[in-house]
């Protein structure tokens, strides 16, 4: 299997909402300098999906070699594209000014990646997501029971992992959870696409409702080199909103799992209940936070990792120790 080099990327929007997509599950993965975890992300997810589409851009690490090797191993289940035009990072002035039909636009890059998928249910996958094996398997079986065509967007989340000063794993309270209605399984329509926002790309799901289906991955962003902020090129974009996020993360408490659980609400509450009736995104966030205790009852994150993804637990635990 070869890497597809795309020097002049075009988005075939009619492919996104094509009603003749065969039944199955696709994931699309956009990668820039993802060598830390991209192989684990692919290996931990690919057994549940019919294909993963990986599109890399402007990489200076081993990402292209890793993807080429995995493409040879997995064949048609892993399609790899080298998107050649350099894409402006989110939060940059270039991104804010670039029209969404430009090949240098993050929006165009995302839509190109989405358009390469071919199955009837699709999800976005990041290069720092490591699957929770049993929960992901359960949801994918439910999708296949529904003939891989969904009337809603089945949204899911991941717990953010970070290093504590004592060497253990913890949850950063500034950014404890990844996924708040923007990541999920959906059946594409002609209205499904990414659109421009001056801050980042924004996913438009075509008006379909959302529902929360659980925690399906560990988010490894803060275990990357530079805690995952390197791709934002903060030195070259000093006014980026991600500078503020970096400062907020650096000042954050990083709590062990039991203490993190104790900080979250264990019941809906009257005000949250009323507000969530009026706003489906707020409802999803409330349901997500309430689900933490049942999803992660273990005594520590290390125990949870061993239990939830045994095949990749050693890799995760050794990586966070720098080995």
C-alpha cells in the first residue's frame, strides 16, 4: 500500500453526503508531528473500524515513515495521504484570514480528509487517542446493529492524562475531559462539513441531534513533547488563543483519579437540569460529567489503564515515565 501524495487537494463535497455509501464505519485522522502516539492510536482503533483514513501535513518527525509502514501492514483498511500544501495552525492570523476553500486552510484540510472516507458511519480520530477497548467495541457493535446508519450524532469523550510531580498519572483540572459534542459517530449528509471560524475549524453536523454514548478513549495530548502545544507554533503566533490555554494548563492542578472524581457533580441538580433541557450541548456535558464515576471507578489511573486497554497499557505507562 502506497502513500497518496496530494499536491493540489480538492474537496469532492458530493462524496461526503453520498447516500450510496456502503454500510460500515470509517475514521479520519489528520496528523502533524504525531509520532509519539499515532501508531498506538491506529492499532488500538483499527480492529473496530472498516477503514481509517490518515492525512498528514507538514511533519518534521517520523510520522510519514510510521504511516507508510502501517499502510503496508493494514492494506485497504488504512489509507494514507500526504497533504502537501502547508496548513495554517488554529489560532494563527493566517488561519483567521484564509478562506475555507484554500488548500492552506484548516477547514479545507479537514473537509478533504472527511471526503476520503467511504463508509456510512464516520468519526473523527486524533493521533493522541488510545481506545478504551471494551467500551469502543460495545458502541461499534451497536452501530452495526443499526445497519451503520445513525439518526443522531453519537458523541463520546476521553479523559485527559497528565504527569504529576510525583511521577504518577493524573487529570489536569484546567482541561480534564476531551470531547464536548464535537467528536462522535455520524452518518454524513450533504450538509455535513467543517466551516470556518476565526479561532479554529467548526464542525457542522447538518442539524442532526446529539447524544452522549460514553468515554471511549484516553487523551494523550498532555503526555506528548511540549504537552501537545508544539503544533500551534506559539512562538510564531504570540497572539494565539492557545497561548492562554498553555498558561492555564501550566497553572493547573493535576489530580489523582479519586480526587478528580470527587470534584465532579454526582447528580444533575435543578439548574443544570433546566438548562440542559434548553441546550443540547450543555445537556451532553452534564451527562458526560455524571458518567465519569461509573466509567472510571478504579483506585488510580494506572489501574484504569491496565483494565481498560490491557494491550497498550505498558506502552502508555512507560511513555509517561519517559522510557
